[in-house]
């Protein structure tokens, strides 16, 4: 990947503005952070599976963990040493996936 095509780290002001577009997310320890809570493990795992496919397509991989119905996610672009637009794009996708997984009645 060429140096010019790498995502650039956002300023604090840019991050604060972008946070308005991703409900539930905050900055914690220099990373975009959110805890997703589902009704059960099946919904949580389904969310992680779909989010993993999305993150692979974007080539932007989360730091995350799962305990039963809770998925904790941190997003940071290591090559930029901070938060970039890639993190916000993935956060937007994760919010949409979370809503779809939570709406499932059969999970």
C-alpha cells in the first residue's frame, strides 16, 4: 500500500464531530469504544460473525471480546497511531449490524 493511501489520524475536533454520527460510541484510551448488549449469546455471536466479514472487506479489524451476550469493541488504526475515518466507517457498519441482529426474534 502506498504511503499516501494510508488513512490519516483524525484531530480531536474531527473525532468529536464524527462521534455525533455513531450513537453509542465514545473515545476510551485513544480508541473508539462501544459495548454491544444482546438478548443472548446467539445474537452476540451472529453480530460478531457479520461484523468480522464486514471488517475483513474493509481491511480494518477490531480489537474485541465477547462474554455471553456482550461484545466489547475498540477501534483504532495502528498504522496511523490513532482514530481514522476507517474506524468511524466500521463503527457505522457495526451499529447497523447490531440493530439487525437485535431485531431477530429467532436468535
